C-alpha cells in the first residue's frame, strides 16, 4: 500500500484545543489512520495554546494574509503532526477560539477562518516545497472554504482532492455579504455561498457546493440533512450533492475510556465483572448527595444543556422518572433557564435529583461508570459521543431515535433481547411524553436483572473504537485519490 497523505484542516483538536466533539475526532483520527497506511498532517490555527505546545518547529517563509504576515510552522505536539498557521493578527488571543471575552463571536472571524482555509489551499497546491497532500480534509465551516480556494487557485491545473465533513449542520459560518471583499474569492465562488434565510453568505454552503466529497458523522444524519425538516436551510444543496454524501460514525478513544483501567473511578471492571459497577454507583450517589439505594434505577446525563440535547424534555419527564422510583445525576452546562430548571428540581427533590453545573472530565467518567442508564434525548444528534462512552461503561443508553444515536444503539425490543443484540432503549418521536414512556420502559427492564445484565454486556462488547471508522475514512480517501 503506498502511503496516502491527508491534510486535515480544523479549528480545534484534542488535547490542544477543545470546545466540543469536533476536537475529539480531529485529535483521534490521525493515530487511528496510521495502521491503514494513511498519514495525516493537521493544519490548525496558531492559538496561544497551540504555539506553546509546539516543539522543534520549522518555520516556512512568511506571506501576507488578510492584513498581516503569516507563516506556517511545521512540528508536532501531543502526538499530532502539525502545520500551524502562525498569524498573530488573527490568532494570538487568549481564551475561546471563536468568542471574545464578551462571549460574542470575534468580529473578524470571517478573515480568521477564511485565512485558515486559504492557507490549506496554498499548502495543498505545493506552497511548502516538495510536499503535497493527496487529499485536503476540511472539518466544519471554519475550514470549509478550503475546497473553494483550491478550485479557484488551481484553475484547470492539478489540485488535491477535497472532502468537507459536517460535524454539526447547525453551525454554518454565515457572514454579511460585505466580507466577500475581504477574503479574496471571486464573485462566482461566493455566489455559491449566498442566500438562505440568513442572507449574507455561508462558508459551509460554499464548501459543500464544490468539495469532491461530503461526509458527516453518521449514516442516519447523512440522510436526515437532505430533508427539509433537518437540513437547516442547506438541504437543497445537500440533495443536489447526495451522490457524493456519506456518513461515517465516530469512535471514542478506548484507552482513555476503559473501565478496566480508568484511574478516575472508584472500582474498575470489565464485561465479565459488571456487578462491580455497584461500587461506582454507591460512590456516585454519595458524590451527588443521592439516597444510598443500590436498587433505585440511577439515570445519568453528561451534556451541554441546550434545546438540541433535549435538556428541556428531560426536565419535563422528571415526574415519570420519580414515579418509576428513579434517581437522576446530571453533569452539564449551557442555557441559563435549563441550568436554573435543574437546580430547582434538585431543591424540590433532594436525594432523588442532583446536578453539577459545569464541565468536569473526571465526573463524566464517574457518571458513566456509576449510572445505570445514560439519558440522551437529543432533538438532533450528528453522531453523539456520550452514548458510545456509556456503551463501553455498561451505562445503558436511553436515546432518541435520531442521527448517530439511531445508528449506534439497538433498542431493547423483545426480539433484540432474545437475540442478545439489545444495547439500549431507543424512543421516538422526540417528545417529553415519549421520553417519559422510555424511562418507564427502561426502569421495567432494569428490574429484571437477567435481562438487564444481558443488555449491559452486549453494549460493553460493542466495538466503539476508531478502528472501523478509520478504515471507512481510509477507503474514502483512496477512492478520492484514485486508488
Ligand atoms: P457535542 O454536540 O456537545 O459535541 P458529543 O456527544 O458529540 O456532543 O460530544 C460531547 C463530548 O463532551 C463528550 O466527550 C462528553 O463526554 C463531553 N462533555 C459534554 N458535556 C460535558 C461536561 N459538562 N463535563 C465533561 N464532559 C462533557
């Protein structure tokens, strides 16, 4: 197999910079692809955290980029082979990659991320001397203009193949039409990006029109986004390009998420020692101030508290959870009204409902190891990672039948239970009533220890690693690069 080179263009990558699941994917894929003969070099912005982590970098000569000088630094950090766009006028700012200290988008985000995409295109066309990638892989709207710049700059000349991956269609990179003048794309390239109910132009829409391939992070989400109901205004574009659109589910880092080796949990265990989870349940109940009741079905949630994640539905379904004898432990942060709703529920039902508002990796592991079920009632979910962690930890996922949740959890129907295939509880439609019904059903299954242990064991045996997804990406890249 000849090595195939991929330039992954992305605005965040774990463990360097993370605001969401995108960083997990961008951080994990390079190592997972190495055994497939695919070499990934990651191009990312030179935020302070990235500059600080970069060791022994080689600097390429500076070039003007949107009002300042920019150079590419080649090096590595935390296991990633990196090209870093060192452009202090765009990226030398502390804090969140997208938001200023006032929690609003940086006013020059169009230039910042058009700059990232333009740098990718320059590299793709050979700006770094002898090295050229076979494939440019642009993640989300922040990188999505890379195929547009590639096409524009290459004209009829040779250029690498391009793929845009949509990690969440809700984020489309809309800007006022006036930014067109600043970012150096010809009007015909930007016409493709115009319109929609937002007016202005969308970086994602532009990239989706011209990329050679489009992927998203699950097959069901790939279908959903071509419909008017879930296409978020871009469904006409996605329908037109359905022939090159496919879905590949994400994996999780199974070394980081391994209940047999996890140093953050009270008791370690594996598929053969599921009963040992009881110690983690007791620890979790103590940590959250819940009643120390080994028999109460303990529901957990690790989530952004938003409408997308159905956090409001979870609040509405609380009476059913309590009637079913359940307890709830939530770790999350997000919309103020939802945070307040959870705090109020905790105050009204001490010992039964508890929340920790915030972001806490250790507590996330402890919930996965100690909860009996993990609630994921998302209205839409491109892939979802928490249900994959739950499967691996024997916390039975209770999920909405949407996107990647539908693709990764097998509902505990009588047939699936009998066949040993059931791994969770899946509900539809995504309403509070259907969620409440699913909670009652899950509590019923929980009270049948033989059935419950079978569901847990099937989930823990499911392959949630990056191995199969990496193979699918490798096949895609090879098809794009001509074999
Ligand atoms: P998102 O749409 O938020 O990216 P995913 O399920 O794809 O949802 O990924 C969320 C990731 O962030 C998971 O790794 C999850 O464990 C983690 N996470 C979410 N909220 C919290 C939190 N409050 N504390 C710790 N980890 C969290």
